[in-house]
């Protein structure tokens, strides 16, 4: 029975009163009449004939029955032409098709029961060949609903695989070469592959490996390399999820989880071990106290997938989020591979490739360039004769070339319009607690600007071209901080207007890092206002702790910063402990150690930690061997 036969059978059953009561039958009859009238309008006969047949829809029942029995004979050619046109119109009517789909199985069963009941006596008298033929016909019809279910299943499985491939492609297509020319292989890739291939894992939690590292160390590139390497490892299939590029608002937890659990179970049945690679789960941690659905969804996925035997999961995350996010903290004690900076010889290899000056191994510039993100920025915007290089100074140079001096590249654009566009992008991201921004929301007003910013790699597009984002979180924070400062906003104003959850930490940190270089006087004034002068508790403690730890992390504190610490931090027991616990460099500790009462109050663990971190020769009376 063809689809046309099914439609014709449905019409016959409906007109004959055999269709079960599902939905509004009267409404369907109106649609059938509408389709019949359309067919009449296309029928190649005289207008008089059309008018004669216009009210005779019900009279077509015998003709439809004859049409199904034998399409080659037994029906007037002109009547057949009308019948075919009618069925075609019904095919095009969504309401009719929806109704047919909902009742077709019931119709088939009802008609079959009636058909076989009427022929029961004749069947008993027939010879075995006729009996077998009828049985085969019924079996063929019985299989039709199952075939339709199988067809739907095939379509759904195809959709799922396509979606999984899209997510994997987002990770596989990320930029992994310096300036698109040279790639540095990290030994941690082989370490993870060895862990993946380790047999005899019994506990679910032992199937999870955390790749940790601070911003810019190259976690995404390493996972890109892992994805590529696993293609050459027999018996394994890698799947990628780039958490910062998925629009989680469109995902339901159950369907998202089944997307992977069904796929993985199928692969394992076929003898293939799945490896799930999740990049930048810490990007979702920014939404703490705002929208927790995305990180909850990925956490649920990990908890479901980890129960499947032979699956391995690798998740990248910044150490801070692993320590402080309540959902991520439970992964803190899983297998952990800490990503280290580039080795000095790797730094040399990259610089020589681009014919750049090579700094000495122990210099600050060599250490700075050991962070791959810093290296990328230096290669594009840094100069060999610069005595002082920082990530912010490189971003300042990018801003000058790409934004301030845009007229030299494109006279149709202006720096003000580009700033307005970027401000809108960061505003949308902050409002939605997301790292992506819908392209459609911007193109109506900023189409030229978006196209330019993408062409200059200030922004990048998602693989489906529906969203834009910054190439790296550090650039997103820089742009947000710079625009806030240039628009006359203070961090105090911003914190008072919005929720002070952990998701604002990156913006707060980047804002203060930016104004520290752009306006040192305003920087110290705001620092004092939020940390010291806040007697009313307007600003949350974790914000103050962040500012103190950021201050303690600066390698070359200014004289003004030292005076600030000496005057306001050291005398305050709470602030002093916060500050000292955050020290991870030699110059700050040596400054604090001048206060003997401070050293006397240090806990032994703090002394050992600071001593190891500073790696400096200490006074034997303070640090006995």
C-alpha cells in the first residue's frame, strides 16, 4: 500500500464513519472539502462540470474504492484525474496529514479486522495457495506501522549523530597553531592517552581525568590535539564538547544526556571505547548565582556517562573554579593532569621560526612567553625592543591597530561605532551570563562592524555562524574592562547595581588589572573604597578577597601599592591574613617579612607554602632548614 493508498483509505474510512474519534473530525472534514475544492479548480473540465461536482465530495467514495483496487481500469479517466488531484491536495495539507498520522494505525487494524471477518468463511474454502497469499498480504500490512517507526528512528538517530558531530567539530576546528604556521606538541597529550588506555578501572570516578591550568596555558589546544591523536588509536572514538560554544538554552537535560549515552552504548556493543572530551567547563562556572542550568546539565551528563563501562572522560578546568565551584569541587580529587607552561626550548623554537629575538632563559620575557596565549599576542603585536611586556600592553596595541586606527583600513567604519558594537556584545554576554552572543541580535544595527571585527579576529563565529564570541576569555574581560573605564563607569557602581556572585569575578579582576596600568591613581582610590572604606558591608567578602589576592599576585608591585598594603592591610588582622595567604611571589613576601610580628604570626603551613612558591634564599631564623 503506497502513501497515496493510505490517504485514499483514510478518506474512505472517514466518510464511511470508520475513523475513531480523535481530535476534531468536523475540522478535518472542512480541510478535506477545502482540498476537494482546490482539486476542482485544477481539474481540466468545463466550468459547468466543476459546478456540478462541487457538492459531490461524498459521491467520490465508490470511485476512491475502485482507485485503490485497480488504478489501471474500472474508473473514468476524467474522474480519476479529479481523484488524483484531490489526493495530492490532501498530501499538501498539514492538518489532514497530522490527523491521518494520528489515526492510520487504528484505521488499518479496524479495516483488517472487518476485512478478515467478512472473508473468514471464504478463506476456509479457499485452497492453501490463496490462504497463504492472504496471510502474506496481512503480514505486509501489519509491518507498515513498524516500518514507519523504524523510519522515524533512522531520522532521529541521524539527527543525533549530526548534533554530536557539530559539537565535536567545534573543538576540532579551534585555532591550534601560532599565527597559523607552527604547532607545539605538548607531552601532556601522551600522558592522557596512556591514562585512557590503562586497563582494570573498576570505580566510576576513576574514569574521569581533570586537565587543569590557569588562563592562557593552552588547555583548549591540548584537547584539540588529543581529539586528533585519538583518531589514530585503534579501538577508540573521541567526542568533543566545547562548553563555551553551546547554546544550552535549547538543550533539555534528558535529551542531551541520552544523545551521548545511547551513542556510547552502541559504540561499546560494536567493540569501540568512547572518550568524551569536555573543554572549558569553568566557562560555565561564571554563571554561579545567575543561570546554573548549563553547568548542571554538563555535570549530569558526566554523572550519567561515567557509569558506562569502558568510557573515559577528560574535562578541562581552571584551578580556581575547581576549588570554589560547589558542582566542580567534587572533581578536585579525581585524576588530575596539570598543564605546565611551554618549556624554554619550545619558546625558542617558536621565536626562531618567526625570526624574532630570543630572550635569555631566566628572563621575565621568557617566562611571559611560556604562556601560549601570551606568545600568540606577542607574535602579532609585540616588538622585540620592548623592555616591559604585559598581556594588557599587547591588547592595548591591538586596540590601537584594529579599533582606533580603523579609518586607515576601512573608511566606511569608525572607532566609535566599533566600540559601540563591542559594548553591545559584552553587554549581551554579561546580561545572559554567557560567553556567546547571538549574531542576529547585532546584525540589524552593526552588520558592517560585526563583519569587520570577525575579519580582524577580534571576534570569531561559531561553526553554525549563528553566534559570535571572543577568541579567548582574556580578551573578553579586557574589552569589557576598557569600555567600562572609557564610559566613566567605576567597579563600585557596577557591583552595587548587580548580584555579586562568583560570575562577576573575571570582570572585577580584569577591570582592576586594566585601570592599574591605565590610571594608577584611580586604581588605588577604587581599591581603597571597596576593600577598606566599606564599613556598611556593601561589597561581598569574596570580592575583597579577590582584589587582595590580585594585588598579592603582581610580580612588580609599585611603591604606591606597597604603601597601601603597609598602611591599610598589615594593621588589619582579617585583611593581613587574606593578603599573605594569596602571596605567590618573592618581592611581596620579602616586603611583608620586614614586619617581624607578621612572620611570628604565620602558620607553619603558610611558611612552607610561601617558601616553596618563592624559591628564594630565606633568613635562617625565619625559615630554618
